[in-house]
C-alpha cells in the first residue's frame, strides 16, 4: 500500500472548550474588557463616574434639604438642593395665580383628562370611538367652562390668572390635537394636483418651517390684534395657542407627507378603482396606513411642541417655566445659594418626565403596530 | 350601425358638476376667492387699527437714529447709529453664535453619537444618558439654567475664579487675554495658511500616486520618516519634560528629557520603531492621565492616582506597540507626521527668524472691573453653551442613525476584502453613512440657527432681541420689523435647502 502523505494517521488533539458565552464573567469580558483599548475606556469611564456621580448625588439627595425642611437649613453653606422650596411653592408651580379656593376646578380638569386619556392610550381598552369623541369634543368644552367659569354659578377667572403647569398642559394638548388634523389637511393639500391649493400649502409650510417659533409667537401676540376688527380683543392665551398650533401644523404636515409618500401607488389606484370619493379614499385606505408609518415622527413633534411651550414665556405668558423663574427671582423668603438651581432642576424633571414618557409610549405603539412589517 | 373609432379616448360622460376637471377649477377658484377676501379683510382691519392708533407704516424708520445701547457687537455701534445698523448688528450676532455653536455641536455630537454605538457598556450608557436627558428638557430651560443658575451665580468681580491661561470667570462673564500680534506676525499667519494648503496638496498628490502605483513616492516616504522622527522628538520631549520637571522633579530634568526623547526619535526610524512608539505613548498618556485623574479624584492619595495612571498608560502603550508591529511597510503608510511637521514647523521657523512676537494683553483686575483682555459676556457664553449641548444630543442621534443605516453586509464585505478596521470605516462605512447623515445634520444646523433666537430671553442681543424686541418697541413698526426678521431666517433656510438639494443630487445613489 502506497503511503498517502496527506491523510492523517493520528487524531488531532481536542481543541480547548470555548469560553463561556453567558454569565457575569462573559458579560464583563464582552461589554467592558473585550480588548485592551476597551479596558482603558472602561476604567476611564469609571473614573468619570466617580468624579460626577458622588457630588451630584450629594447635591440632589445626600446634603439636600427635604420637602419639610426650612429655609435656614437651605442657607447652610454645605446644603444641597432645597426641596423645601419646591414643596412650599408647588401650588404656584401648578396653578399660577389661579384663585386658591377654586383650585378644585383645574383639579377636576386634570382628573378628567387623565381618565379619558389613559383608556385612549391603552390599545385593549374598549369604547375607543366614544372615548375619542368625549376627549376631543366634549372634554375641551367642559374644561373651558370649568376653568374660565362665568356660567353655572362658577366665579369667572380670566386667563391672565391661569399659570404654571396648567397653562403648559393646556397649550400643548390643544396645540397637539389641533395641529394634527390641520397638518393632515396641509399634507394632503401639498400632494394635491390643483396648482392653487398646492402652492398655498407649500408656501405656508415652508414659510412657517423657515422661521423660529419666537417670531411666530411675536407675530401672534403683536400682529394678531392688529388684524382683528377694531374694538375686538384677542385673549393672550388664545394668541399663543394660535401661534403654537400654526407652527406645529406645518411640522406635522411634513411628517404626514413622509407617510403619504411611503404608500405605494397601487394603494391609491386600488382605492380609486373601488369608486371611493377622494375623502373616502384618504380616510379608509391611505391615511390609516400612512399615519401608522409616521407615529415616531408625530410623537417627536408632540415632544418638540411640549418643550416649545416654554417659549410662550418670551411673549409674556405664564407657563411652568415662567412660574419657576418668577419664584426664583421674587421669593425672597426662600432666597439661598441653591434655590434657583433647585427650581430649574424641578422644572427640568417635570418636562423630562412628560417628554420621556411620550417617547417611550411611541416606541411601544411602534412595536405594536409594526407587526405586519416585521421580518 | 357602425361606431366611429377615432382612436381618441372620449372623456367619460359625466354631468358638468361631476367632471373632475371642472370640479378642480371650481374648488381652486373658491379657495382663491376666500383667501383674497380674508387677506383684504385683514389688510382693511390693520389699516383701520393703525389709523386709529395714529401710526404710520413704511421702512423710513431704518434711517433714523436708534438711540439704544447694544451690550455686545462685532460691528461698531453707538447710540447714534441707525436702525439699519441695528439690523446688521443683530444678524452678525446671530451668525456669530450660530457658527460657533455649529462647530462645537458637531464635534460634541459626533463624539457622543459614536460613543453611543460603542461596544463598551459604560461608554454607550453614558452617551445614552446624556442624549435622553438633554433631548427631553426644553432648550429655554437649559439656557436659564446656564445663565441664571450657573453664570449669574459666579462670584463677584473681586472674587473672580482664575482659570488656566490668564482667564477669569465671574458674574460679568469670562475674561480672556486678547492676542496683540505685531507687524511681523502677519508673515507667520501667511505661512500657516500657505503651509496648510501645501500640506493638503502634498497629501492629495501622494495619495493619487499611491492609488495609481500602489505605493507612496520614495521622496515622500523618506521625508515621512524624517517627519516621524521630528514629531516624535517634539512630542516626546514635551511629555518627558513635563514629567521630569512638574510631576517628578529631577535634577537636570530638561536635559534628561531631551536625551531620552532624542533616543526615542532615533529609534523611531529603525526597526525598533514599535518600541519607540510604545514608550512615547506611555509618556504622553501618563502625563495627561496623571493630571486628569489627580484633578478629578482629588480625594485619593497622589500615589494611588499616579499608579492608576501608570497602569492605564501601560495598557495603552502595549496596544500601540502591538498595532505598530502590525503596521504596513512605510511606503504604504500615509505620511501624516510629515504634514503635521510642515504645518507646525515652518511657521515656527518663520516666527523665530522674523523675530515676530505674539503678545497677549492679559486682563488685569482693577478697582471695579477688569481692564484689558476680551470680555465674553455671560449671555453669549450661556447661549453658546446651551445651544451646543442641546444640539449635540440631536446630532448624536443623527450620527447614530446614519451609521446604523449602513447595511451589515457592507461591513462583512469590507472585512472579506481584507480591509483593516480603520480603512473599513474610512472607505466603506463612513461615506455611505454620510449620505444619510448630512441632510438631517443640515436641518439640525438650521435648527440651531433658529434656536439662537432664544438668546432674546437671556438678553443676548441677537436679531430677534435687537430688532423684533427693542427696535419694534421703540418705533412701533411691528409689521415691518417682524417682516424683516422673518425674511432673514427665510433667506437662511432657503439658502440651506438649496445647497442641500444640490448636495443630495450629487451623492444620491445612482440606480436604474
């Protein structure tokens, strides 16, 4: 038998068992110490954390003055955040100058809003249609009657007295709910084949998107009264609402347009071949698909709007940020080194909770609605 | 009976009002009429309102004396200046903040966006926390925080905090030295520009030759080795001198540093180059880390921080050493050190030869305020800071989305071609990611420019503050002022989108 050199006669040694790919050690190795450079980054990151976290923790909790503390404790040289200031001024931050005995009215509005909004947001909750009608049409009227008063024996409270979180929420909720349909109409107009309507929509959208919100708000607060017939005054809150809604609707329109463009032509043709009218095509076939695509964009706009409500401060409205700033500047009885910082941190936390909540909800909805496209 | 087939499609028979064409015309006419009626109603109301308030309209106010102060202006400004000058001051101030903000936000944003994609858990978590916190808090609130809670809470002028390089920070802003170059320094500036252009030209030329022939030209390779040695000498000497003079003072530290650095530089042109690079990395990293860790964790004893810094520097040196041993031959390497040498050394030589001096006018604390130097007002600092930090979070998300948009197959294909990690990123991933990143990046730049109008809330004299604020209040010409301000932003926006469309046309995928 000839010697076939390239055929092994002996077994090779067994390879060493592969490294564990699960467990704490493997996780550490993979995520923190994969390479020497990685290890260096990890160590530097830990050093950074050691540098930042303890002082931050001490400021916010360790050396902070609790909600029941006194101003004297806040004025101690080593004191951290002054939470006592926040808890004592909380009413102002929420309601502004709204008459204190009447605070139950905004409270009912808040409770009603939560009661209607929560089932609307839970996909499995029943009676969606009734719920939506109640929230979109009945709730605003009830809220307005409750907040403004003047009928049913409720003391009238002018909008100048409204303030704090109440105004922030009113502007953002009204802005989002009104700008959404307006944005859809603008987006459809932009896609339209009629030149006059298309030009108008394009001009409106591009003009609004090109300028900062402040200039729109300036325009709404200074020029809107000029545009109205003589003797007719426009409520300041209404001016801000008009400005914010117009501004957001242009951005909504662009988001919705993205969704409309993502729908294949076949869908439009199929809808037309069913003999549906234009609005029925849109309502039953196109928009349900298009809007599903652009939920993240819509929620991003909602978040941006919620943050932008703080800009109404510049045209003299009293929102949450204005309330905090006013108290920071004027509450002499709470004057201390950290009062202003604590106030701004509190405001930031409120804004953060709302915005972060919205973004997480949108991610959840995206996952839920995405089922048809998952690969 | 025969039907006449003319080959033309007859319009479907429909009643006059159901004809889509007719309907479209009717709709449009109705909309146009309504719009015209609405606008004329508004114009009528406005005219009546203005007449009732005894106000005039027109742009003649632009040539009237403004008579107010502007706290910060690049252009010459006095109370006697005209309103149109105020308009220009507003525009320049807006552009100044926007440009500085864009540069800083891009650097920070790209760093954080890449950090967020890091496989290192701590690095990516830190980036995620940054993005999620900053993105979800209103910019105006952040500006207030920086302005009222940080900068306005700085000590009074007398107790200014001293920063490195003769800078001071106090309630009135940041004072930095003002450079006062003399006549000869112009030549140094010229040399810097010329050398920069020359270096780029050499780099492009050498790369072209390499693309054609497979290797860099011999002269460049030789010069590159020389550049390598020089840069090694300079950097090594600086690091070692600091190490031996400031960190561990030794007698004749400078001389020893010079000798050691020369030895390393000499080794860097021989086959011991990897060792030289390792040693140099250790020296540089140790000096930086020792300062950094010592400053950040001042509660630890210096021995511990130094030992930690040494350990980290050692690991970094070993990484650099390993990489250096696997480097391609020198005629296939981009001569980066040579280009650095050209840009740094030639101007330095001219500086020395011409005897130019670059003196700095240091701010000096006098009885009430600082004299000399440049004063950056707190409004400016807060606005730049706030805009940078806020926009960087959005840019980071843009960058992350762009890099993730590149198909994994591209990475695998590049790897199977045998490209190294750096080349894979530079030649395959980044060019494709940039196509996705640039459009949203531009819109972030535009957002930053528009957001600079929030400076009005903290008293930075930008366009909205100067023109839609002070000028409007003084003249009462609301419509004209707001119209002009909007026109500026509209122009900027249209200009940007025009450039963007041109860019998109250039880089878009060419498909069937």
